[in-house]
């Protein structure tokens, strides 16, 4: 690769941990409460336990790929090396859907949080403003962006701890379990459909942690720093996810928190009232969690677009690096255009009686699950085809952990297709369009510079 298409390694372990946790932490602030609407608090607890197990197994397995192939394309690079160009296409498309559709949902949540404080503000205008501010920050430089990400992530974690502490005095197990099985107080077979229907919203608790892989080219000593960042990151997120969900559900009538974008302020309002200073603090500091994920995912989608364009899977002009800031500025702007369009596409995305945010979340999760599946398949394939590949970190208990991750991801995909047929059809249609583009632009891939990390022994 030429230096004009190479990213500069500047990120340390703490910055990578900040990216890994920050990418995800908005999932603790909103999105998961849509799962209560599907399964109830207890049913959704079962869903979340399954998904937490999937992510834990996945991260311990995915880290092997990230350290062995430290490439900005992340899953795209692993699948291409394992399965060739078609594998790269599937993984690249899935990752793009995950990372391009997640930011508009988070931007809308930022708008909803500010609307609590300023009711006259239009959440959509706030969302667009968020895009403009954080695309600019990402263009200015990755080290500045990563340091900012670390700071806001630490503030976000602090705020979640404050939330749990403030609502704890009013916590009641009775509140949490009442009607907790899809409206019933006791488990029955009727609760099972809701448990599976809620899968996308449990995934939202952890969605995008794998995006730190896309900063691998910009990491100092990625073979050492990435495992530490990933493993401590997933442990941090599991603790926060269960803590926030349990304390919010036990604050009062949890049904009033389902299907809304700001469950934490509303849960706190039940305990301290609408005029409390604690509530105003939560709204303001709560923005840090949303901003951390929004900002981090912009970093993630831009590196994916950049890597795909550099390899000839997207128009090559998107692989340009800013001459002064050394960041993929065109890729950052391209993802922003798509996200802003999604924000204003209510009638196209508001499907099946669900809110715009719920459907954007579900579409993003479709991309994530397909990417998880092909990444685990790539892990097995590379173990078979390239047994001598340098693997600084090996998946523990191989093949058990990656097999569990693969199995739960496959189950999740089946359930999601069953409960979201129209969105699944849209996802498939978008992939068909991508395949047509892939077919007619072979000359771009032929002209792309050689990349040993993509081709491996075939380079």
C-alpha cells in the first residue's frame, strides 16, 4: 500500500478501550426499552442473558482475528482473506449496514434527550447538527477524536453509576417483575415469542464493540493493546447493561418506559420528580453516553468505507486521505449523508407499526448479526487454511467459544427474519444492489494496490 492510503498508528490501550466502550455505551441509555415492549422485563432479561453470552464468546474469538490481521477493514479483511472477494463483499456490506444505520438512531436519541430540556427543539434538527459537529471532529484528527472519545466515555460511565445510585432508594423487585413475562406475572409458553422478538434490542446493548477493530491500523502495538481493550471493554459493558436495566425497571411502572428514546430520565423522574436537579444533570451528562457512541461509530463507519474503497469495493475516490489531517474525510462525509437521509425518511423506515428509531436499530442489527456469522466462519476457515498465521491472541477454548457465538448468532438471525420479514427483505434487496455494483466494478479491484493483510499467502 502506498503511504497516501495508509493510516498513521497513534492510539494507545486506553484510547482503544474508550473507543470499544464508547462505541456501545449509548445502548445503555436507550434502545433496550423497546425490548420490554416485546418481552416484558423478565422475558427481556432472558434475551439479554443469551445475547450477553453470545457477545462474550464472540469478543474472545474475534480478538484472535483482530490481532492476527490488524486492518482498517476489520471483518471485511478477515472474510476476504478467508473466503476471497465474495466473502469480503458479504462482510463489508453487513458491517456498512451496521455502522451506517446505527448513527441516525443515536442522533435521534440525542435530539430526544435535548427535547426533554428544551421542548421547542426539533429532535431532527438536533440530530443533523450532531452529524455536522462530530463529522468535523473526526476529520480534524484520529488522536484528537480518540482522546475526546475516552473523556466522554468516562463521563458516560460516571453518569450511569449516578443514575443507579439515585434510583436505588426507590428500587423494588415487585415493580420489576410485575407483568414481566409479556404482560403476565408468571412464565408461560406464551412468553417465548416475545423473548425472540426482543433480540434486536438486547443486541443494541452491545452493538458495535467490534468497531474498535477498524482502528487497528491506527493502534500502537495492536497485537498487545487490542486484546486488553476488547476484554476489559466487554466486561465493562455487561456490568453496566444489567445494572441499568434492573434499576430502571424497578423504579416504578416499567410499561411507561417501553417504546421511548429516553428511558433513563423518565425512570429517574418517577423517583425524584420532574423538577429535581438530579434529572437535569442526567439529561445533560446523559448526552455524554450518546455522544460517545455517535462519535465512535462515525470513526468506525468511515474506516470501513475507506477500507472498502481502497480495495476497490466502493468508488476509489472515497479512499482519499486528507493531506493535512491524515483522516479519511470523504468516507466520513459519505456516511453522514446516508445517515442524515435516514433521519428524514420516516415513511420509508417506519415499518410494521414500530417507531423510526426501532426500525433503524433493527436494520443495523441485521448487518451486525450477518457480520458476526461470517467473522466466526472466517475464524474457523483461517484456522484450517492458515495454521501458521501469527496469532498473538488465540481464542480460548477453541472451537467451543466461537461455536457458541456462531450458534447464537445464527439463532438470532433466524428469529430476526421471522419477526421482521419486511426489514429482512429490504436488507436482502440492498445486498442485491451491492452485488450488482460489485459485479460491474471488477476493474476497481484489479486496479487497487496490493494488500498482504487482505490476500495473505495468496498475495
